[in-house]
């Protein structure tokens, strides 16, 4: 409910919790609700699941491609930081041009400093799109980053954990 109450004003939504707690499921449900709201029905939805071993540059290139803006090739030999800034500027321009609901899942697989820098940049330069992030690890944003909407999912109680295991076992068709 908290995320839904801020979706029309805020850009960045962070969801933290241990693996398997339901971070992704929560974001999927929020996005489903958001897509039914006036002003968001025509928004493009983009989901990027970050895999172990992914690099920031590769993840950003995949995100650019997903929003319809293939990454621009480097000119000369800029540093990785300069390249990241260039690509973030392209991404922010596309997200500002076309309302998009972006879901970055499992960002804990990326270097924390680069993730913080990217989210800082997007939260300062994008108003017409929304960025949802799920991570097992908290992202420490700089003090001048517009405050994100943060949701911490705590551990499940014994009954809820057992119910989740039962549901997973049923889905996977394995005995419990």
C-alpha cells in the first residue's frame, strides 16, 4: 500500500529482504496495480533480472535495449565511469520521453557503488517513469539523492515459512 500511495509522485522504489522472502512478487503485484491506474495504463513495462556475475555496463546495455534505446558505442577511450554517465544520460532521456515502469530485480549481483550512482542519477533526472528495485543488500545512496520509497521485508514467521514451502513444493510437484 505504501508504494502505491507514492507511485504518482516518487520515482524510485527500493525493496530489501533475504532471498526467497517475496521481494519480486511484491513488486510484480504493485506493478500490476499501477498499470490499472489512469496515467500508467499506456506505460511500457520493463523487467531486468540481474544474474550472478553480471557487470554494470552489461546490465545497463540490456536495460537500454529493453527500453528501445540500444547503447551508444564509445567514442575514443573514456573510462568506465564516463561511459556509465553517458549511458545513464541516454537512459534517463528515454525514460523521461516515454513513461516506463522499470523493475530491476536482484541488483545485489552488481557492484553497490555503481548501482547507487545509477539510481542517484535516475532519481534526479527522471520524473515521468518509475524505477522499482529488489535487492538482498541495501543500497547506500548519497545524501543529495531524492529520498526513495523503501520497503524492508522481514523474515517469515514459522507458519508463513511452512506455507511458502508447501506452495513451492506443490508448484514444483515434489513431495513435502
